[in-house]
């Protein structure tokens, strides 16, 4: 795999350095996602950040069990539902009502 080609482990049966890989990749990514969600103050960004973080953690953890896909998919559904809810009210508020003219009608 990738780690054998990168000479991180010697063979497929070698010890997998999950803690080191998580510390160097997943933890900084998750921290960055948290900061971005905090700065943006959008209600759907934490759900997207959760989804990306879990997907990366599952990738580096070499977990190919279908059961674990439920968590990232749950995050994606929550993010989509929250984003739709956040966009709908602001879209109607941003479009001004048509101006009415005073005077006789047709």
C-alpha cells in the first residue's frame, strides 16, 4: 500500500503507526476545521467539519467496515439539512418585495 511505498512500514504485517499518523494529519486537520467553523459562524459548517474529520480518521485508521460509514453519512445529512434551512430564510429575506405604485390600477 501507500505506507509500504513510502517506507513507513516494512511489510503488510508490520506495526501500523496510527497514533503518529493521526497526530501528524488528522489532529491538525480537525483543529483547522474547528477554527474555520468557529470563524464562519454558519450553523452547517460544524457538521461538514465533523464529516471530513471522521472520513480522514477512518481512512488513516484503515477501517473498511461498512458500519463505520454511517457516522460520516449522518454528518453529511445533518450538514445538508442545516445548510438548506439556513439558506432558505435568508434567500427570501434578501430578495426585496416588488414596489407598489400609488395610483389607479388598470
